[in-house]
C-alpha cells in the first residue's frame, strides 16, 4: 500500500483548515473591518453631539436665569410709630369751647408753668378750593386748667385777644381765617404764629407771634423780632405796639 504524499508545507499541515473562498487568517474574523472614512465620521459626529449638548445646556441655564420671575422680598417699610391717643377729657374740653368739630392740636404743660393747657381749633379741611399751605383755622383757643376748672386764656377768631384785650399787631379788620403754626420750645414753651389769610389787603403780611409771658402770666404777642412782648389794647382803635 502506497503512502499518500502532499505538496503542502509542514505549517499548512499543522494549521486548521481554512475555506478556500477566504484568503485571510481565521483570527481576523473576530472583529469586522470598516472603512477608515466611516470611523472618522463617527468620531466627528460624537464630538459635535457633545458640543451641541453642552451648548444647549448652557442656553437653558441662561434662559432660566433671565426669565426668573420670582419676586424678590423687599425690605420692610419703616413704620411710623402711632401717635398717642388724646385723652377723652381733653377732647371734651375742646368740644365744649369750640363745638363738635374742634380738633386738639396740642396739650400738656404747654407754657412750662406746671398747669395743663390745651390748644384746640376749628380746622378748615383740605379741598380743591383751599390751596393755602399749612393748617388753616377759623377759630383757635388755648384753655388752662386751674384747680380742676378749665378756662379760656387766649382766642383767635376775627381778632387775636386774651382776657386783657386785643393783642398788639392784630389786624383791625375782621379776619375770616388764620394760617396757624405752632411749636413747643423746651425752655420757652408753646410758640404760636398767626397769619391772616382773608380780609387783609397785604398778601405778604407777616405772622403775629404769640407766646406765654412769664412776667405777666398770660399769652401776649411779640414784636417783629419775636423777642419782646407787647401790651394788649382794650379796643381795636388804639395803638397796639407798646413794649411790655
């Protein structure tokens, strides 16, 4: 019996058989080979996709920040302290003298004498017709409590007067209204300034200053320097500028 011979090399005999239709080694079948241009395109697409995602995320964050309509908490407004209520007995004094429409403008130890006093007035309400600045009154009084009894010690209606007569510098003609200014001085007490707003031909008339005179113990008007007190007059026809 003859032995079969082969024209293949020894290496070919040792390797496993490979189909004749494929000229590549068997181990190259484990990973398919793609064209180089497809691999480059896939990498470019991946990079562009990541960049687009990052850009979209940034745009979304900016949009949310710009469109945030959440109202910010504003600082609380400073609240004005409530003014103390005027005692009922003080209000009754004002209403007894000037009627139900009377308003208490000030009360307490106004003249620094240790006695209670009340400054009350009939105040003209603010209307389109009333364009005068400040507090305009038709009547104003200062009342004082002596031994539990209230008595009127100063009045401003058509004229300025106290228990001793008409105050110096008070206009001779009747005044329908006064622009009233007042302030409480720590040393001198209540200081009043009456400016006539009707019945006076001089639109630039100066206010009449009135203050408590500790020597005469009553409210008197002062000269134009607001330093010296003036005596009252028993009638409007007499001169009313004598120094006191």
